[in-house]
C-alpha cells in the first residue's frame, strides 16, 4: 500500500528529486511550494507523513509545524524537518519545536528514502527497494533488453543548484552514470572509460558553463549528446551541433528523459 507523503519545499529541483524518488519507491507524493500551501494541504489531505523544509516563503518550517500540531486533525502526523544545514544537537531543538525527526538534504537517495520510511508504519513501507529498481528478467532473443539497462552515460553537470537531480534519475532508472563537473574530470573519465552517450545538464545559461560543456564535448566528438537547458527559449548556439543531438528543458520529467536517451541510442 503506498504512503501519501506531503513535501513542503520551495526549491523546484529538490521537489522534483523527492517526487521522483518517492514515486520510484511506490509512494504517492503531494507537493506544496510554500508554508501556507503546506498547512492547507496537510489539513485537507491528512497525509501519512510530511517532509518540511525549514526555510519557506509565507510561513517557515517552524510556523508550519506549530500550526499543524495545534490542530487535532494533524496533531499526530509524523513531520520531518528537511535541512541543508548540519544538525549538531541530534535534532533535539527541532523535536522540542514539534518535529518528529529530521533528515539532512545531503543524504544520498539510497540512504534518504529508507531513513524517511523508518517513520512510516510497517504496512506503508516499500521494504527499502525502489519499485523501478526491481530486477529485470534476462531478455530472450526475441525481446532485447531496454536500451537504458545497458547504456553508459557521461553526465557533464553544469547545474550544481539542481542538487544532482538528473544523476539520481539516471541511476534509479538503470543507467550506468559517471559525472564530471569540470573539463579535467571529463578528460579523466573519457580517457579511462567507454560511454554510449554524453548528457549535458545546463542549470543557468552562463558563458563559463557553456564553455565547460563545449570543451568536454570536443573530447568525445563521436558520441551522441543530450542537452538539458534551463528554458525552452534558451539558445544553445553550436553546443553539440554536427552530431546526433537531443534537447530537453527543465523541469525534467523522468519518463521523458529516459525516452530521449533511448531515442538517441536506438
């Protein structure tokens, strides 16, 4: 049985990542982008668990938990504080404020989700294994394995503000992913590994980021490239031109990303 988990988060990148991961584990995410919306959704939807950022527009995380604990309808719902800052007191201050516990945003997805599920009743847990990571039966000669089950992707990450969203999606969908955040790392990876595709994630349209991606692509001139740009209107110029190329824009839908990669590799 899936758990209904409310995410109160104003960062779209973090929201996208948590939404994808919760769905991958078989849960139903509910999304609110500010504290006031979060309180309203919690009272209306009565979720099984709430994951709440501390720094939110309209009502901050402390205000959210105070209002929900004051209402009998939401008083007993587990509420976890999500913080990008290190918690040095074992979450004691946040528990005194009304939170059930806390989860640092720095946790890797494979650690974050089981930690989150530990606050759910046993019958609502996914058992620590993402639904989309279930073993795939060996393919017969008449039914080849999906492209993404064997594709090796070099991710050129020029979007640190997106918190590794694309890398997490790729890893949980079955790709083998290696990430480079600068030309030197890209050179080392290309010198020692074989790849099927280069994926360029561009968080902001800045000259320095475009230069990094262009320099790295020159090291792998024969590989197809998929570029993820910030907006549909952004002009990528000659980035990745002259080869098999695909272009997507944020926000990224995981199924759309898989389809675009598989189309380039087909």
